[in-house]
């Protein structure tokens, strides 16, 4: 998968993470989508590096999606913990 595919996957993973964790985010829509893109990259890297699941050449691999959504969820939770009260 190329970088553009990871960005698209990250945008979709950020949207899914937002659906799984509803509520107010400190960064709004733009922050959530950027967290999704970063989460996709980090989730894919962790999956390839430490979990022994190499990054496939196709876009529709379930493990890649799970890693991207998992990475997005972890980053979204960390972002809410660190900056959760900045929007009040």
C-alpha cells in the first residue's frame, strides 16, 4: 500500500474511532482526522514490527484495518486525556 492509501485508511479509521468514542474532542473534526491518519501509520507500524503481521499490498485486509482503527483509538484516548479540558 502506498502513502495515499494509508492516508485514506487513516481518515476512515479516524471516523470509525470517533464513532466508537463519541463525545467532545479537543481538536474537533480536523484534529480527529489527523489523529486517525497518525493512528493508521502507528498501528500499521506496530503490527508489522512487533506483531509479525507484514503490511499487505492490498487495501482490504482486515488485520490492517484493525491495526489502523486500534491505533486511532489509542491516540484519540491519549489525546483526550492530555488535552481534554482545553476546550471548556
